[in-house]
C-alpha cells in the first residue's frame, strides 16, 4: 500500500537530479589520494579520527517523505534502526522543518526498491551527524513544495500561506497536509530554503520519546527474525566449526532421511537443509557428516604471538615527537605492555534472512546495516539485475557492526530459488559464535621518557592488531595498499596529549579468522592502553591524574580544547578524589572519538575478591544532542556494554576451534554487574551533532582499571580485567 | 502428538512433536512473534514466558509439558490492547528499550518477579533478573523494575 502510494507520488517528479550530497564514495576518495599517498596517509588516518563521512544518497524529498491522506507523514529512512535511536532523531529533524507535531510522523525503513538507498551503511555513529543538514533541507524543501500546492488550491500567492502546527492557512481558510496532497501527481522541486534558526527549534534538542517505543514494549513483530512469507520453508546452513579449514567429505545421506526435510541443497559455497520447520531443519543439519581439513593448527598462543608489536606491516601515523629511545638527555624510560582479547558481538538476534524468489525477482527481509551492499551481493549471486532485488530492511536486534556484512541474504535467496518457495535461513547461536566477525585482539607498548625532575619528555604508543576495516564489505579493496594502517583498528589509537612530544605506530597483522567492526572498533583497546598508562605516569610523577591530563593537552587543537572542558566537567561532577575512601576508589579516563570527547569516573570497590563498579559519572560532548534522553541512553548503554567487554568477555582458540559458543560460558555483564548509578552530563562544544553511539565505550575500561590500581596497588594490563591475572605490572 | 493448552486466555490445540521446544510452537505455529529466539539453550532469557504464572525459558521447554497449562506471552501480558501491564508502563516511562530484541523476555521475567516479590530490593533484582541484554540497558531496567513495583502496588490499592 505504502509502496504504491509512494510510487504514485514520485511518478510526477520533474526528473531533476538532486544529488548534491552524493559524495564520490570512499573508493574514489582513496583512489584519489593514492597519487599523493605518502604525505597524505597520515593526514587521512588522523582525519578518520575526527571527520564525519558525508551523507551519500538521494535528496529527492519525495523519496524520504510521504504525506498520507490522514495528514500523517511517513519518513522512509535509508538509515536503519538498531537501537541507537536514529529513527527518533531523524523524525525530529524532519518534523522540525515540516512544522508538524511529533505524533504526526512515523518512521519506517526504506526498501531498496523505493530508490532511497544510502550510499554507505548505518554505522560509525554517523547517521544523525551526516543527515543533520541534508534531512532538514529535504524536509524544508518538502514544506515549500506543500506550501506552493496549498497556495494553488486556495488560489492565493504562496507568500500568503502560513504553516503552523501542521496546518496550512491563508485568507481565513485552512488546509491539512492530506488535503494539500490530494490529487497531486506533479511536483516542482525547488532549491532548499534557508533552515530554521536554532532559537525556534521545537523538537530538536528535546527529550522526545522514542518513536519505536510502543512496538518494542508490546513485542511487535518488527525484527528480521520475525519476518515471514506464507508458504515459507526453513533452512539450516552447514557452517564451519573450525577456523582456517576446508569442509570436506560432506555426507548428507542421513540428513535427507530426517523428518520434515524437503530438500538438501548444495550450492557452490554452502550446503543447507530446507525443511518444514526450524527445528526439523536444525535437527537434520546436525546429522550432516563432514570433515574439516585445517590449513595449519591454530591455538590462542599462536594468535597472541602474531599480534605482537614488531610483527606485521608498520605505519607511523603520529609523528609529533621522536621515538622515546631517541630522545636525548638524561632520564628514565618507563615502558608498559597491554593486551586486549578477541571479542564477540553476541547481539541477541542471530543473523539470517527471509527471502522470496519468483520469476527472476527476489525480495529479502533482513536485519542489515548495509542494504545497498546486500542488494549487490544478492543480484550478483543470482545473476540478476539489481533492480530485480528488493532488500526490505527490518529493525535490527542489535547491530554493533556485526551486520555491516550480511551475505546470508545470498544464502536465503539462492535457497528460495532452489526450492521454489520462500525460505527463512538463520544462524543458531553456536554458529553465530563460531562464525562471528570478531573484534581483533591487540597488543600495545606504551613508553614515556621522564626527566630526572619527573617531567614527561615524550610519549609513545605502539600497537599491533588485525583487520577491522580492511577486507570488510565496506573496503573498496585498495585501502590496505593506500593506507597500510587499518583506520578501524587505529581508531582511538592516536594520542590526544599533544602538549607532550608524542608518536604512534601501528602494526597490521593478518589473522586466520574474520575480524571486523565491533562497536567503537579499536577505541576500546587503544583507550585502555593509553589511559591506563597516563594514569600510571600521573602516579609515577606525583600528579593528580586529572590535572596531569589537562596539562598534557594543548590549546591548539579544537578537539583538545573541548576534551579539556569535558575532563574538567566530569571530575567536578563526580567530585573526583585521588584517594581511597571507605574501601572505594575512583578511576579517571578520557578519550576523543569521532570528534566527540568523553570522560568518565568509575567508583569501584573490591568485594569477595571481585571488582565491583558502583557508580559511573560521564561527561560527553557530542555537539548538539538532537535528543538528549537518547544520547544519555547511548552513554549508559556504552558504559554497561564497556563493563561487559572490559571485565568479562574473551574468546579462546584451541586446535582451530573458537570458544565459548554460548552465552554464560561467554561471560558477559548482567544486571548484577551493572552500576546502580550512572550520572551523565552533556556538553555542547560545537553547533552540530557529532557521533554518539561509540565514544563513551572508550573510557570505562581504563577508568575501572585505574580505580583498581588505587585499591590494590596492582596495574591490570590485560582485558578482561581480572584481579588474578598473571601479567600485571607492579610498579614500585 | 496433540497438545492442549491455554495461551493468553485462549484455548489452543496444537499438533507437534512433543519434544520440540515450546518457543517454536509459539512463534511459528501460533504466529506470536513477541517471544524471541536468542540461544536455544536456556542461556539468554530472550524466550521467557509464563507457564502457570512462573517464568520459563520456552526454548528449552518441550511442548509436551505444556499440556493443560496456562501460558502467557508478551502479547498477553496486559489484559487489553489499550491498557499496558504495569511493567510495560514502567518500561515506557523509563524509555528502556534500545534495539528491543531482548525486552519482551526481560518484561516477562520482571512480571513474574513482581508476582512473587511485589517490592523487590536491588539484591532481589540482581538475583532474579538474569537475562542478557547486549545493548546493556540494565541501568534503566533496574529503574523501570522499581517503578513497575510502584505502579503494581498502586493498581492493587485501587482495586
Ligand atoms: S532463547 Fe531461550 S534462553 Fe536464549
Ligand atoms: S535492548 Fe538490545 S539486546 Fe536488550
């Protein structure tokens, strides 16, 4: 229905191309800098820390905004909702310029067939930041278009028409949005008018309730896992149980005999059982016999050995100081090592897709962060045109970067074609853990030279890690050559303490299993190493960790200036003290990620030989908070997820088998581990919105570690933080 | 085999292999999608429902044991479309959900907790609410559970 209506509406568009926001694309950008790669490489990597990739998509308002006969507006979002609150933020931006009350706007995912396709992905905490101006301009343009139609219908000049609270009025008469669009098939798309000034915002900056709240509280069937077609079959795909191994000698004989099995399908790249029910499909798939031929034997030790500073491709990406060893003069060199583990996404909705193939066309309902890439993959695999593939994004039961590549859409589509009926194909939980695209493990060496008077003469961060962006679906394929350093893994790795001579070096290591985007990418590990070390330096030089940080950031860099404000605000709000009181200590840490600085204080005690986090205070500057309540929700979520990742989670590897493969065994923070108090204050250092959903993941781990150091005298140097870990540094 | 039970107040009779998990009968057989699959091994709580008022992880509950039982899922937690259950109301007030996928399981677990301990302490919450939320909405959930206890008490007082 909606789809038809939309098509009708767009049919009358005077086909003017409105593509001013359509950037050249990452591939071209990287290709462009290839020629001047050496001088630009560092600039590019540092830029990756702070810039927002621009919106790449269509700017025809009719593709985004649909006026319904009842005067409600449907916003067809090319960005997906995975919990981050994007739908609500986008609705606020659009409602603001459309001059309508929030209740009048609904948001749904744009299908690829609608033509509203995002050129990139939903990720990097960039949706609101990237659409801040484009979407308001789209809505403002739509408003002008509606004004013109209203004027026509009222037979008055447009400048006499007013729009207030969702109603057009002129000459004593009024028209609703529905009345204005009735019968209209032909639209003139004018240039975007000037945007509303900040002072007149009625929705932006207000804690509007999530637009998806009621559906999520009543258990509505909104997720990919809930999607169905009538007459649908269920598939279970055989997936690798071991890394770096080929599956061989597949014997499906017994599986074929299992109850409910409709067909065992062998495609070039996979084998799957298709059955009448999920249980029957899974049970039969478990009866498939197969061997795996490992290319070589892998254990965790091998991976840790590979991921060690000195191994892999080296890139110096911050060079504002010498290597610490080369700093002349007397002094002492302090050196510490840190490690972070392999991390799993563990999003609760497993990956999967529901596909329906018919007569050379296919429709796929799926939780994905990359509808455009998924469409291209499905078209290629089926050998059909992209216009004959419709990707229908659903709400995501968690994204966290796990759905920045969703090739299982291909599996479902091929299976539907093979059996001639719609097919639903999902991972089970074990497959989900065994086939994750993990957060790569990392190794860090932090070094500083101290003068005999205890002044820091230079600071150095060297680290090694695996792919994050490289080899991902978003990688145009040449970035490894152009950049050498993977800017996903490097995220958060640059030192923000630019008042000190500083230098950062990255070693890119190839790993025998898939690693990729995990919420905040390299930040979690890098902030842990850097902020733990800064804390240790403050202790070593008898300085307050807050003032030491403030003194170490210059006033030359605008992000640094904002970071200082955040650091001060956080310390003040928390009543930061560098002493243990009643068995509780405070730990301080800060970071700048994607241009948004965040500082946190964790209040920690040791209970029954375990670390207990009681309270976390956070100060965060993400620029304009389009929805302050949802920004706070993101900060709270990042803190609790960060506690989980930095205190509990780790994957093991034995004889090419990754484990654990189930919740519980993969230890995660639960209700009991989450702080009872989280106090978030928001600062606004710039007059536009910056990234929100990832930066607050940086400081929490080191803040806890820094508190533990004060309680026990022990410096924990490995994630997950564990009081009994062997590799601690015990500085005198 | 044929299994008879009441779900959200409606009598149902289903034909299923008695050993198949109740979860899939609810989701695919009865098309009630609010009860989620997360792990299938009783390890995450996404599939939490009530069987005779007690919380049960339906992914690991063979359907044959549902014979003659009263089952409630998130769709039947509130008596009617318009009135939300106090737990759902509290969830709305505190704006708990992020991705939302785990939330029905948490709300069902909370409703069962409140039926047993109408005014839970933080410790009661820590000990009884042991589902997994990857978006880690625990901070707001705790607030919402306390708020739901209040709403629940008010509702009882009014009756
Ligand atoms: S799906 Fe039942 S506990 Fe996870
Ligand atoms: S709200 Fe996303 S898993 Fe809980």
